[in-house]
C-alpha cells in the first residue's frame, strides 16, 4: 500500500498520476526469505500488479507511476538495481526515485523534489512526466 497518491494536471490538460512511497531507510533492500518485507519485494509486487493492469482495475487510470522518496543516493542506486533484478535487467519506467538528501531536511525548502531518477539514472521532472 502506498503512503499517498498524487495527481498532476499539465498545461495541455493531460494528467499524470503517482503512487507515492516514503522510504525512511528502515527496510532492507533484499531478504533471503520472500515472506519478509523488503524494498525488492515491494517493487516486485508493484511491477507485477502494473503488468496485470491492476491500476486500471482499481483506479481507472492507465498512466500511473510509483514515486519513491528515500534517504540517500545509495538507497536510490540500490532500488534501481532491485528494479533491474525484478525485470530481468530491462528496468521499468513505472518507478521514479528521489533522494531528499540533507539539504531537504529540517523543514527547509527543497527544489530537488521535482527532480527524479528513472531506470537508467536519467533525471525526470514530475511536472513534465509523460508515461
């Protein structure tokens, strides 16, 4: 279950929708036992649900991405690797990642919240996302 849902309407009238997950760095990326929670397990479940069009069934939207906010660039890198593992090396445009970093903590404003990393580490902006 996601921590939140975000919808953005662009100037051209089209909309993009995001499930938002806040990773606080407490859950391991991978575990040997798949019955235990891990980031890799969450990513695999999201990816399988997306392939089965569960987002269309549940929410009635075709264009949906998962935006994950985490605590460090190392966790972003590990999550991108986990997505590659889940997809057999292909990666997926389903997921976007953001390291809020030390400059965004403590209530200060953060311009990096509109800069997200995709499957190959490329930067994307939520305000301009097209699935």
